[in-house]
């Protein structure tokens, strides 16, 4: 267990690199589909979407500060009865925690799902998210993660994280099979990816990723993000 590697970022295209890793996971023989946050055609909102074709991952955007619904219930419905195949699900840490609770209530199962968590940068309220997209739809996600990870200002008026996100002290997905790390990384060059379960370890072993060590500054960056959020309460 504890297979730690890196996802190379080329051309400062973090989203492109994430789409590439999700495509590689979906192309594995063991994985039939992947649930991912994706831009809906003709709409401004990002919603969880079940994708079976690797070529249909163009609109995937797990870093968008949109949180229209908690996908835990969707994963619970997918896994409630045997599917005969494995599904991967890209979820926020809070969604993974909610899914774990639903499993405890026997409303979902874990044996046919691979949970992929990411360091969470938080989300805006719907009104603020729509304002962000209205200002610059093409670059809205980049503007947001530049603000969250590089400290750059979002020059779009008075917007802030949703109250629940400002109060959240768990931006790292501790219960995921596979986690993707953003905090403490040189995101212009690489993201961290690591397994936390045997199932996640088996997935990462099938992928052509370079081994990496967790940066010493990572947990300092996580703690700083938590302090910055909660200081505004």
C-alpha cells in the first residue's frame, strides 16, 4: 500500500493533466465508468456526470468552485446493488465522508467503487459562482485555483467561499482509495497522487506514473489553508 507518485503538469495545464489521469483510469480493464464533475452542455454549472467513454471527458473540471449537489447520494445509488463491474468516483472530501456514512447505514457499498479524492479548495455559493463564470467563463476555474493556491486576487467583486467551506477543517480526502494532492506542490510542474487502500494501490500500479515523495511543505500548506478559511468566520 501507500504507493506515492506524481502527475506531470505540462504547459501549466492542470485541468488537462487531471483529465489525462482520469482518462487513463477509465481505460483500465477493471473500470467500467467514472463519475466526475463535468461542465454540462449549454449550461454554466458543473455537475457530477457518469462517463463510460474516455473520449467524453473533455468537459471534466474537478477544480471548479461549483458545488450544486453532494454526489455521495449518487454513488450510494450506483453501488447499492451489485453492478458486476467497478466504477471510479471523483469526489470532494466532504462527499467521501458522506458516502462512508451512507455505507454504514447500508445505503451503499464499497466493493465495486474506487473513490478518488482531491485536496479541496472549497466552493463558492451558487450566486457567486455564476458571477465568476459570467465575468470569464473560459478562465473561471483557473482564476479560482490561482487565488486558492498561488494567492492571486480574483478581481470579480466581493465573492467568498460558501459558509460550509469556510468552516471546513478537512480539505484532504483521508478516506479515498486514491488521493490527488494540490497543497504544497509546485503545481506548474506536478501534482501528487497516492493510494490509501489496497484497491487504490492496485489501480496506481497499473498506471505509468513516476514515483515521488510527499513534499515536506505539504502539511504546512494544508494547515495554512485551514487557518486562512476559519480565520474569516
